[in-house]
């Protein structure tokens, strides 16, 4: 069952303006939407059409390579944290069927992060332009994400800079995502969809608009909402780490990518999410001001790094 409800759209420029009233409205609308459904659409964020086109072009060029060529960049010992992850390799938590997708992961490139022992990035020699545009978009999304977390901090009555040091050199991932075409619908494994219902692991996710419909979000009432952002918008959602930190005040909401139209399954679908992670040592214990008699503590204390490892295993990547 789907609903005609829609997620809130906010104007990024309102928050970074010098107009205190516009900034306050942005914080309020952003926070309320994250508390109610865990998602917002963000306009005027600074990722230009030219940058989007350049990244999608490089991404498409890589995924059009033969499977045996792409496999050169897949290293199982990295547990899907860098490079290529092949078809039917990731299974959503509590799902019995692997997702119908393949993807490529780009991580932290800042040389200052070397002491954090992150895996190094892997770059395909067949698509040399992928490196430059991926790094540029990664850095832009880091900046946008930091700004959005500043707004979230103010909504939570925290210092505006509360998250800044926790996400500096964070273990964030840019995912180039390809939902591959299926010529014969009968070849689809029973129960498989492009991405089964799941929640994200990280603090927040910034999603660059997909090339086709299919994204749905589950409301508190159990209805599925179709999410179709405009080409110049990014969709932002709360991940499990921020839900834990806020003791459930901000929602990490189930979402999925369904086979909405069998005919569309014969065409590729591309999207590019940026999973904003903190540094592994960040404490995800619930903030004291989110715990009270009516809202007891919901989650065990854990660090971001340990939580990530738990979820990687649940996804079948380690």
C-alpha cells in the first residue's frame, strides 16, 4: 500500500543565509521532517547539473564494462568498503534475497586520514576520469553534510559545531550504484527487488537523484511513500547512528527500491548516495537530553566503528 503523502523540501540557501528568520525556519522544518519520517528533500545545495552529469557519465561508463573487467576491482577482504561489489552480493538485514544491484565504493581520500587505517581507494584504469570527479563530489558532499548536521545540532539544542570534529576525516562512502537491467523478467529470483527494505547505517545519507523511479519510504503508519525528487534536489535521510545518538527522536526510516514497472526492469537505473560516517571512535550513546521517563534509553552504548562492523556482517559482506 502506498500513500500520496510527501516529504518536506527545504532550501539549503536559507540555512547559510545571514537571515536569522530563514535559518530558524530551515532548522525547524528540517528537524520536524526528520523526526516524523526521517527524510527531507534539499534544493539549491550547490551540486551543479554539470557535476552531476560528469559523475553519472563516468559511473555509467564503468558499469558498462564487461563483468570480468569489473571483477578486477573487487576485493572480498575489504568487505565491500572500497572498489567494486558485484551483482547479488549485498543482502538487506533480515532479507533472504540478495539485492539486484552492483556498486562501486569510494572512501576518504584525505591523506590526513592515514592514521585511521581506512582501506585505500581503488581506481579503475579503464575509466581514469572516475577518480577526479568522484573525489570532487565526495568533498562537496562532506561540506553539505557538515552544514546539515550543524542544522540538526541546533534542532537538538546542541552547539552548532557539535558534529564537526566527529565527522572530520570520517569514514564516509560515496556509492556509485547500478541497478542492472534484466531482459527476461523470469530470470529475476523469486522475492528479489532492486533494493529490499532497509535502514542506512551511518549518520545521514545524501542521495543524488536517481535516473528512474522506484524509491519508496515507509511512514510511521506502515504506508509506503513514493519519493521522486527533482533532478536538482538531493534526498537526505537519517541513518541508524544518528537515530541511536538521539534515542530515536530522529528516525532512521525503512526505504526500498522496488520493481515498480516490469518494463523498466529492462533498463538500467543509476543513483549515487553519499553515506556520511563519523570517525570510528565516535560514541553513539544516547544524548542525555533525549532520555526521560517517557522516553527511556532504547539502544546499548556502542562506538561508530564497532556498530559499522556489526552491520557489515549482517549485510553478508564479511
